[in-house]
């Protein structure tokens, strides 16, 4: 390659530089760099700012010549060179050079676009919301090798160095639809693991409008295996009145998930709630009352007159032996309901 560059330089003063650009990108591909490293190398090679944008995920990388990340996007992106993969334009690359273009900018951008397409093909993201369950299981397993987990995250379209949030879902709605609702503007991948759906995302929309029959637990952002454990714990607390539970909102309630099952089942308040559960109307009434802390607000939730709710609560109090009108009784009933859900999340 060096000898060829020298011979061609005698014919064309820019040929040697063009060959060196091509050789530089060949080296980057052999080293199997990611998009961030590719952007930094391009900015250094061009001696000006460089950028990469992926249409599917909205990911934008902008790097200054000294390797610093530059926030935001640039008007130069609109006139950039398209990244094409399998005949589809999946993104854009560009240079942010003050003044006129340099003689080798066209060659550099062409090679940058080709290299970016190769990186996306190698590391993801996949075209669809649904993902390979084996990859998702590898990411969420506490026993996974860190290098294997990082590779799986890249294949799913995530940066292994950034926190990931895991959502555990029970629903009859297709998971790809749920994924788009939970995380409409950011990358999200979904898979079914046994009886629980799993969503991987960088952020979750807390205000998302979700299907009525959905129950979801959301783990904290961070290590995906830990977030998965938290998501499954939070899912156990989800109800019709609180269908989506974030682990960071549980606080001390999360401790109930660690109470020995036999001990929880033998607790008198949990036994009393089991008796009440034989009447679905009374159970729904108690859940609404514990969720709202008010007879009138519970009546609004249940679409009943408040006197009807009061009568039901009176019967429940007599059956359970818990005085629901007192703060301590309301707390006991709430904890017993939560413990019962932890014991059987499908109730």
C-alpha cells in the first residue's frame, strides 16, 4: 500500500492522501471499533469536527478534532453522506469544517459512511423491537461473563458503557407494541422469557398510556442483571389500581419480597385477606381503599356510591379483625395485600 501511494503521488498529488485515508479506515475495521471510536478517528484524520447520526435510534455522535464529544446536532448533518445498509439509508455522516471543503473530504466521508454501515451491521441495532431471547437472557443474567454481556448489548443496539433499564411485563398485548409505548423515542428491545416479557431500554416514559390489562415492574437504570431482579420484584406489586410499579418508588415495601414465604403465608392479616379474596368485589374494594386512603375516592375508582363502599369496608373489618378507619389498621391491610401479591403476583 505504501509503495502504491508513492507511485500514484507522482501522477496525482492527492492520490497518496486518498490511499492513506482508505488504509486508515481498513485498519479501523480490522480493529472492530464501535461508532464512537470511528467518529473520534475520523475527526482526528480530517482535522475538523465529524458526526454520525442513525435514523432508527436517533443516536447522534459529534466529535471535535481533539476527541471531545460535542453535544447536540449540526446543520452540516443535512448535507452529509448517507449510510446505506442492505439498500436502506440508515443514517448520515458529515464533517464540520469551517470554510471550503478540503481535497480529501469526499473520500474520507465515503469511507466513513461505509465503515459506519459495517459497524451497525456487526453490532446492531436490529431493525425491529423484538429481539433474540438468548441475547436478552445473556444481558439480564447475573452469571453472564462481562465481555459476553457487552457483546450482547452491542448486538441489541445498546452502548455497553451506558446504564440500561429493564422492564418486566405481564400482558396479552404484543411486546413490540408495548415497547413502542413505554419508550417511544429511544431504543427498546423486547423478548419473552418464560411467562414474563422483558423490555430493555435506556429510558422509560413514566407518563406512557398503556393497555388496561398490562402489569409492569420497572428496574432502576444501571447494571442490567440487577435492574432485571428489581423489575421482577416491582412486577410482584403491580395491581389493577397501580399497573406499573417502579422499583425506586417501592422503598421499604421491597423488603416484603425477601420475607420467607411460609412466614408470610402464616401471618394472621395475610390469612384474613385470603378469606376476603373469596369475594372479588370485597377484595377490589379493599384494594381501592388502601390505594386511595379515602372512602369517597375509593368510591370514585369503583364507580359506586360512597355509602356502598363504607358498608363493604365494615364487613371487611369484621371479617379480618382489622380496624380500617384507623391509620394503623389501614397500614396493616395495605401490607397484607402487598405481601399476598408478592406470594402470588397473578392475583
